């Protein structure tokens, strides 16, 4: 019941990104080739701040499980303060986009598109970070349906604006990849406004102390202590894949476009499972809060079973029906130029099908131990494996030995398999059962007349 709205929410986000790339593929191969490197680099950097702000959901889950609901409101607002500060820190990246993308060695027209896309997304980053903090309020309480409704609204806005602004329909200017970026930011801003209004106008805002807007430095420090490693985990993982994409891009526009499309199709697999992982993290947090580690463990394995079944089904579709996923991209694309890209994507989807099974273990078990507060182990392992199994091997295979794109994808597959195994073993070890992120409940004070 908790997971389904989150699965659908992340599925909606995957559809949003999928449609965005389909429209850009119709616009030009260079545009779709540029969107993923620029988008992933933007998300890679923002992920540190998004996931630090989103970690307030773990605090809320544990406070809720412990029956300390008066701490929920102050926790939400610390997430908002973190979001605003984060957006300010990201602003210097806007002028730095030119030098960054000029160094990666992509075709000149692709670099121009990458710079434009990255700058607009970075300028609107505050909305994405605030959405993470506001959404964590609902997910931490286990009330996840509002998150779905808001994201469905955002997806609808993005899809419509994409069509209007990329192609210049119904009197709108034809902006191409610039229009795609504007549509993404505008849709994110709509979500922020709706989330903020829904939270501020709640009837039970006094119960949760949602009107307590003060900075709580002790709580802020605890959130940053556990939240920053959580954010670093995603950032380092994304850094590895960003480096992977940039290296593959040096092989040519066709290889870059094929890799981008395969990874975007892969979002249909892993984004819903990320939603399931959030639900696992919430349940683990709530049960850690109320001291019931047995139910926390049971919830995790239930999540693993669901994730594995889903990944088996979609992995089989990647292998047996690759054309089904390519049809939207091919509908209005240049047939001659897209043929070679489509051929490569069919092969890459076989790699995706293999590593998706282990990605189910990676996402659910890492979410479970983070829900308890075991964020330091997660970031350490991600750092070691990302460098040792993904970025360095890919660079050596492509730049030293010249082995090509499929060798790079073999390294990526082995990296994800290793993550799944490592986090499964950490969960089985059980260290997470003794952890919690919230401070101990204050001891009841007995006054002189004997009352509490």
C-alpha cells in the first residue's frame, strides 16, 4: 500500500523522461545525444543536495514510528532550509557549463546543446530539491498517494510543454532542446507550488508542528550527518555513470545516442524499483522507530521479492521485444540516420536485462540499511566499486586498449552485479538493526508532588 503510489510516481517520472527523449529524437539525433550527458551531469551534481534534503523522510519515519509526531514539522522545515542553501551553492555551475562540456570531446553541435540544456536545468534546480523535501513529509508518514498525484500533474505539464516548446506548436516558439529544459523546470515548479500549498493548508498542521519554521541547529546537524552520505552515495554512483557516458561519447555520436537511449529505456526498469526502495526505507525507518526490527526485516524481503519479479518480467521484454521500446523513438526520426543507432540499442538492452536483476537487490537492500541510518557504509562501498569496477576499467578499455562500446557496457554490468551482492551481504550481517538516526526520547521528568 505504501509502495504502489511511489512505484507509479517513479514510473511516471520515467515516462516523463522517456517522452522527453522521444521528442528530442524526433527533433534531431544530436539533440537526443546531448540531452542525456547534460541531464545526467546536472542530476549527478544535484543528487547530493536532493538526496540530503530527501533524507528528512527517514527522520520523519523514525519519529512517526516512535510516536513523536511533534518532531515531524521541524524536520520538514530543516529540509526546506537545506534545499534553499543547496540551490544557491549550485548557481556558479551555470557559467561553468561552457568550459565543462568543451573538454569532453563530443561533436561541436552536441556540445552546444549540452551547454544550453545543463544551464537551464541548473538554474531551476531549487524546485527539484524542494520537491524532495516536501515529498519526504508524505513518504515518511507512509501517506504516499499525494506524492503520486503531484507527480502525475507535473508529468502532464512537462509532456504538454515539451511538445509545444520543442517543435513550436500552436504558436509557441520552436526551441528544440532549450524548450525541453524549460518544460522540465516549469513542471518541477508546478510540483513545488502544489506541495507547499498542500502542506501549509493541512488541518492537522498543529499536530505535526508544521507551523514551526525555526532553524533547529541540533536537528539540522543530525540530518546533515546522515543525509550527506546518502546524497553522496547517489552522487558518486551518478558520477561513475556520467563518466561512463562521456567516455562512450568519444566513440562517436551513434554510440553516444545508442547508450543514451538504452539508459533511458532502462529507466522504465529501475525508476519504479526506486519507488519500491523508498517504501522499504520508510517501513524500515518506522519499525526501527518503534523498536520492531523483525518487521523491518520482513518488509525488506517483501520488497525484494516484488522488485525481483518486476525486473525478471521487464528484463525478458528487453531481450524478446526490443523493437517495442524502440518504436516510439523511430516513429518520426530520420530512418537512415537512426538505423545504426537502433541496431546498437537492441544489443545494449541485453546488458540491461542481465544487470537489472542485480539492480533489484542493489536498490532494495541499500534502501533498507539507509532507512536504519547505515549511510556511511553505503557511500564507502559505492565509492570503492564505482572507481574500481566502472570508471577506471571503462577508461582503460576505451582509451588504452580501444575495445569499444560493448566492453564498456560489460564493465557497467559487472559493477551493478557487485553492488547487488555487497548490499545483500551487508543487510544479512545485521549491523543496521542497532542503528537509528533520531535522538533518544527525552526521559520523563518527575516533579516534587510525584506527577510526571
